[in-house]
């Protein structure tokens, strides 16, 4: 299921990006002591007490401004507020409550969303100073003292966020329902495919790129089983994303990928492979999802007896980082080979969930190391004591070794290929975790 969304909002220069970086443990947001540095929404995974959620950093809100850039930032923040499950309003202890804080508080109260009031730049420990209590005037409940720079109070802040998050959804779907995210750049025919499969005009179809702006679920049941298709907004190159509504579509698409089991990566047969196709596929690969590369509009391509083979060979080179993904040529318009898509979806989903016994894994490991000796460095050879698979989706393998620095990427790729040769694992990425002997992590 998709993670809840928590938005960090507030007027400019109160420390929203510093707080975002502290909570996520990253440096995704640019931090500068100048209002307006964060213009677009930035998002990252965050976890507290075992509960995961998506944290969104927004540009500062100037409720009353004629400045074009500031008004666009306000519009983007408003979009983040609309999609958020919980909102953190960040204020500044040093400047106290100002008129813009009151305006932002009123705007947030109108949204009806759960609010957590954060009073940032409370850098001194101990009892709060007198000026802290004026933040009660915002009418948003008890404020929480936080120092985003030093990390003071962030635990209390996250505790308050967790209290407001919607309850975790138990997997109420039946075990045999497969959730499929249909992803790709704009105008490759994602909505047309959903409509062809569902047999109805479920999704708006237009040749204007960017028609679909949210993720849409369509339930399908046929002779192959039960499926939920998630049609997502097309993911554009960042430099081409100007419409603030469309910018939020990228986040929605990422959330759709996260809650899917299988990703159908659609590309346009007439246009061929582009850099953006690689980036879209990379999102599914990094998320560890089973994936299928679907070449749409195949009916519009002039063909001879060798066209498909040469096209497939070229795509295998272009998608070399996910060579495990099967390639299917279809036409959503005519329905050509669409029926074969469900067979592939079921197959790659089963591969993504495949579990291999430790005994069988180590048999393959022994054979692989006998065929190709592990690498050496300055007379010291890598020893792989044994391998085990702790989890699936994607299949993840832990290798216990004498020295992790000797486990070169090339040898890891060799072992991956040997495992695929024996067990298949077609359509799914694999993960390797390297552990040194005595490593307690």
C-alpha cells in the first residue's frame, strides 16, 4: 500500500529544509539563509518507530504577494497540502509570531488536515523561553520546541506526526490480486492500454501530453486472474516540468510504483528509446519491483521479418541495467498481443516472490566459485563462506565474506548471472548484501 504523505510547510526562511534534511538523514534540500531557495517540492522516505511515510519539503508560503515566483511556490505548497495526510507547520522562535504565520495557520485550518505546530530554532535546552508561549495564539494546539540544526525535539515532533497518521492499512486484498503500475513518459499510451484491458473508457485518453495527473486504479478480472491496474501520470524530464500540478504527478507516480507489485514500463515504438525511458525504468528498478518493458504502438511501425528482432536487440542494449526485464511488443489501439501481457505479469510477479533454500543457493555458490576464482588484492583472496536469502520482493541475498572490500561489483554481477542461470528470476531485480565475518549489523 502507498505510504502516507507528511508535508512540511511554513513561511520562507523558518528552517523547513534544514528540518527536512534532519528528519530524512539526507541533504536533498538546499539549505541557505535566503528566503525562497526551495522552490519545488522535494520528497524522501522517512521512518519513525517502524512506521514509514513520505516527507515532502515545500517552498515558503507568502500568502500575500504579487511576485510570480513566490506565488508559484505558494501554489505548489497548496498542492502538497491537498495531498498530505499530516502537515507540519514550521515557525521561527527568534522572530516570534508574525502576520504571515497567522495567514498560513488560517489557510491550513481551512484544509481540515491534521496539523503539528513546530517552533524551530529553539536551540537552547531546558524550559522554553517566554516568547515560546505566544505561538499558542495560532490556535493550532500545543507547539513543539525543535532545533532542526541540532536535532533537539525532533523525536517529540515525529511522535506527534505518528499520532495523526492514518492507521496502517492491513493488506485486505486477496493474496491472488496483483497490483500493476503502468508507468512511462507522457503520451506513450498508458491510458489507452488501461481502457483496452478494462473494455471501457475508464481513463481520459488524449494525445495532449499530461492528461492523466493522478494515479487511477482499475480492477480487472479475466482468465489469468485478478489484477488492479494503476494508471499513472507520465513522468517528464525535470527540465520540462513547469506546470506545478504536473510536478506533483511525479510524486504520485513514485507512490504508485511503491504500492504496486509489477511495473509495466511503456515506451513509444515510433519514437524509440529515450533517456527519459531509462529514468522511468530506473524508478521501478530502484524500488525492487518486477518489471516488463512494453513497446506500444507497434502497429504504426513499418516492419519486415527482422524488425522485431533488431528492435529487441537495441532495447536490450539500451536497458542493459535491467536486462532481466522481458520485452513485449503490443498495440493498445488494436489489442495486438495485449492478452499476453497478463501471462507475463503473473510470471514476473512469481519470480519477484521466489524464495530459494540456503542449501540450493550454496550449491550454486560452490559451483560458481570453482568455475571462476573470487578476486584477490595484494595476495589476499576473497572468501565467500556462505549465502542465504532473507527476503523476497525483490529476492535479496546476504553473502558472508572475509573482506567486503574484495567483493568487487564485477564478481557480484557474475554471481547474479549464475543464480539467474539456475533459478531464472526473470523480470525481477536482485539485491546483494555483503557482510564481513564478525559484523554484528
